[in-house]
């Protein structure tokens, strides 16, 4: 009787959609190298724009999380150039803004934060406006910083507590408007029950009164 030699069953090659899932799982697990392999394979295999767009975004996100910021910004720029109709378009602007900020590219970060606000309004507006304010504040453009912080106060988004209000007061003081700063510090003092924050407001009011030469009020703060 002839001997039948068993043959192995070929393992099916994962389709682009399945490879996309593998890439996302690797990204979640922090396996950057595997994620990049999978996302790049999707780019070479997929024939639909939505899948290719998601893979290109995945490459950008992976590079950023791996600390390869310059490459991540480049990958996100490719995504943004070619996928203006994709559902995650706004998210890519936000991610690129954060990366540019870390790279010290303030103007590029500002441009991307503004683009995010335009493309995804009503999501993280308050937080994004506050980031814009911080960038202007660091550049000592107190007028623009104040405008952004005030926009944060009236914008939808995650509750940032009194963060933006404190920054409004600080910006007024640093721009020389000490009376307005004192009024802001006093209002924050009345709003909070946190002892640390109340002590900080007292201290900042004392500094503002000192700048005005009102030393009795400064000592009383």
C-alpha cells in the first residue's frame, strides 16, 4: 500500500482589515515595532482609502508613542495631506499639535490646535484653548494668551476646574494690570474651599499689591 505523505495546511494570510486590528492591538500593548510592521503591510495591501487612512494614522500614533516625534509628525502630515474626509482627521491635528509643542515648534503647534478646533468643534475646546493660551503666555504675548484663556472659560470640554481662571489672573498680573488681577484672585479665593489654593491666591494678591506700592494691603494678604 502506497504511503501517503501528510501535507501541512497553508496558513491564510490575514486580510488588510485583520492586519489593521493586529496593528492596533500591538500599539495598545506598546509593541511599537510590530505595530509599524502591521500598519505598513496594510498600506501595501489595502485597496480602499478608509483602511489605508487608518493605517497611516496608526503609523503616526505609533511613532509618537515610541518617542520618535519628528517621524511621527511627518507620518501625520502625510495622513492629513491625503485624507481630509477621514473620520479621524481632527484627531490627527491634535496629535500633531502636541508633538510640535514637545518639539518646541510653537507656531506649528498653534496652527494645528486651531485646525483641530475648526475640524472637531465642541469636543475639547476648553482644553485646546487653554493650550493655545499657554503657548502665547510662554512667548510673553499676554494679549493673545488672555484672549485664549477667556475663550477656554466659555468653551465646551472637560472640566478643568479653576485652571483657566487662575491663568487669566496670572496673565493680567504679568501684563501689568494688577487691579484686574487682584479682582480675579479674590474671586477665585471665594470660589474654592481648598486651603492650598486659598493660600496661593492670598500670596499672589500680596505680590500684586506690592507691585502697586500698597504695602499695608500686601502685608494683610
